[in-house]
């Protein structure tokens, strides 16, 4: 019992001493490490968490070497961050490049495969940006930290009351009706349409096979928007850090 209480007091003492040290080190590393979490800083955070967790939970681990390791990692992160800023080539090696996943309302299938994002991932991230119809998107980019940046088409940008002195109309919401060649018949029924109507619309847009469709959506106005698996003549901008 006495040994147990000794271990508990030791753990409590480590918590009291290690958390302020970890807080100081994180603040020393800078706001960037907290706010953006690029891949290098993400690894640093994981290492710090592993160090602190082991130090707190295991009384047999020596405390001072852990404290030294935390300080050394913080200094190392600060040095590498300055190195990345001063040398862009090195900086690019330590992080991901931005990736265009939507261009002119069309999914860039090859880029989605490269970064291993699904259609559902992108649609969710678009909704978080208040975009419910991919046809409104000029360019959408997955940034180095995994966040989505969206540039709306000029005519789809929000109009404020100050701009027009009127209440802006509510944007329509579109529903996925074809995802990677699979037809969602329940969505068609929900908008009071059938497969014959859909096939006619596909023919009108020059789509012969359902399997050629990577993604298609329809809104309440019965407007069908199609993104093919192999989009041709899609001008994808080159975006670098």
C-alpha cells in the first residue's frame, strides 16, 4: 500500500511538472504548429504525446531525461521550421503539395486517387464550406494540412444586401444520383423522376454508358450535373506552395 501511494504521488508530481513544460514548449514552437499541423508538425505532436504519456504512466521511467527530450524536440522543431522558410525546396520535401480535386464543377478523378480521398469525403468538406452543389465550384483544393479550400464560380459568389440592396436567393441543394457508375434510384423517386428521364438526360449530354459517370447530381429544379471518370479538356491550374 505504501509503495502504491508512493507511485501515485510520483505520477501526480510528474503531471504537475510536465504539463507546464509541455505548454511552454508548444508555445515556443509557435502558433503555426497548433493551427495548421502540416505533416512534420503532426509527427512532432505525436512524439511529444508519446513521451509525456509514457513519463506520466510509468513511474520507472526517469523524469529528467523526458523533460530534456521535450525541450530538445521543441528546439529541433523550431530549427526545422526556420529551415523550411529559408529554403523552399526543403520545405516542399517536408510537406504535401496542394491538390486540385474539383475544377469547373468536375471531379478530378486521378487526383482523388493520388491523395486517397473519396467522393463522400469531398462532398462532406464542401457542405462544411456551405457548398451543396458542386456545379457552384470553380476550383477546390486539398491543402497540405488536409483542409479544403474552395473558389466559387463568379456568378455563384454570395451577394450581400449591401451589394444589391436585396435579399439574396437561397442556393439549391443537389443530391448524388450516380456515384462511380452506381445509380441511386431512391434519389430519382424523391425528385419524382424515373430512369427513362435520366437516360434521356445522359444521352443529351453525350454520355452513353452509366459506368462512364464518376459522379452525377440532381437538384430540385431537375438540373442534372455530370462529372465523368475521364474528363477531357479539363484545364487544371498548377498550384504550388
